[in-house]
C-alpha cells in the first residue's frame, strides 16, 4: 500500500484514541459492517452468475421493494431480487454474532430481527437497506448498501422491540453507504464530517481516499425521475420547470438533469460534484406520503448530507427530525446543495398562487400561466 494511505481499521483506531473513554465496540462494529459489504461487493460483481443458482433466502419478505426503496414496485423476480436476498443474509449473518448489536432492521424483512439468544446482545441497533437500487443489477448499473447505527434501549434485560428503532435521525450514532460501481466505495459519518474509502482489492481493505467530503452550497445539476411529473406537487414542478428553462428562465442559467434510480449512486455524485436529488411527495397510486424508507434510507443519507454541508428535507420539514411512525415508515426525500434545498423548502411554504410554469415555452421565454381548474 502506498505510504500515507490510511485503512479503515487504522482510521477507526485513531478515532478511538481521540476518545479515551471509548470501549472499542463501535469501531469493531463498523469494521464488521465493512466486511459484510466486501462480501456483498463480490456477489454483486458476479451478478447473473450468482442469480442463476441461488434461490430466494428464507425469512426475506416476498415483496422486494415493498417497503419503499427508490425503485419500481412491479419488477419481475429476476437476478436483482435474488441478490437482494443474498445481500440481506450476508448483513445479518456477518453482524448478529459479534456481541455489538441488540437487533437488526432491514428493508428486506417485514419485522425486526433480534439477535438470537445464543449470541451476546450489545448496545447498538443496525438498520440497513442491503441492496439499494437493485433493479439496476439486471442492466449492470451501480447499486449499494445503506446503513444506520442507533443506540439500543437501556432497559435492563429487556428484549429489543420495534419501538426501539423509532428514533428520529438526529439520534443516529453513525450512518454510511457502500457504492458498488467501477470501484467499491464506503462513505461514513459519525457526526464529525464525512469520509470516503475505496476498497483496495489487492490488500482487501478500505483505504481513505476522500477525506472530509463537502457539498457546495450552490449547484447547476439535479436528479429526478421526470416520468412522474404529472404526479408532483406544484412547488416541485415549479422548481424543475425553472431549472429546465435554463438561461432564458427565472434562474438565469442552465441546469443538467440526471437520474440513476440508485439512491447511493446519486448521493455519491452529489458528495463529489454537488447537485440535487428529488424523490418528492407525489399522487401516484397507491398514494403514500413518501416513497423512501425513513429509518434505513432517508435518515442515514440525510445524516451524511448534512455532515457534508448540504441539507435534506421532505419538502415540509427537516428529514432528521421526522418521528418514525413504524419501522418501514416512508417519506419524500429532497437533498443536496443547501441553497437549492432551501429554495424548494421556500416554494413549499409559499401560498399556492394557482400558477404553474408553462413547460411548452422552454425554448423561448419564461412565463407562468394559470393552472386549470
């Protein structure tokens, strides 16, 4: 390894030394999670080879995507669904025995998974989406794992319950995600900035390559699924139409639009180049308040984004302050460069004046026309 590069193990040990009272449990847990993601990275790399001979894992919910990753709900049970199940099994099997966790919560499981009595229970809870953006597997696009660490209940000798996970995002101990792309990246925060690591396959370790990642306050790029425009609320439609109007519109400059349908891929792009991500409230049937899972999706991403200088909102409130109603609670999610997110929040708070942007005039000039009644 080139001199000066820092492995994740060294990074966590040095962080412990900065906190003399540290027990080392959290650092050990983080390294165990990292090991699990290395295994998942290997399975994802093999793609259809794995899916061709592995069935759906036991204990995994039948409806993959049922709990609301940012992907279609009506996909056929192809390779990506088998890899979803495999990734879930890896995360559970690699972490439940360590003695650091009391329970786990996954996008793939309908209820929480208490650490079995055969293993010692620890003081942390792990919530995760084992394979975010898994519909991209079939077309060889980036996917990832998202995770959040919370403190377990301090009730003595009490078995963990679903209510233990119903904590607002501001109470997260750690959040992170792994991106499985041309390189495998691990991005983490413990509340004192955001650091990015790259998996060096020659030595089998994550090494620090993106220290103190920052999101610029302004941007000229955004990510949204434009096919859902007819279901958007007026503030979101207004924002997107203003961006698309370019230099001739009210924003006075051109914007770029992209959409990967992988939350981790779009987040990493924003962390490295700036931008906006919008998965807003919409009226698409079945009508739901949001489409991104709060505890193991929106909260960890929002924690990372805010620690990198950005902002995350549902449109009406800060994501990290939303009280979860149940373990698979879903919310709208808008995050990225702070000034742009605050603009959308302002549009949501302004009175509805009955006007929408006339998208037919993109090529000529910026006008608003009365909305049809």
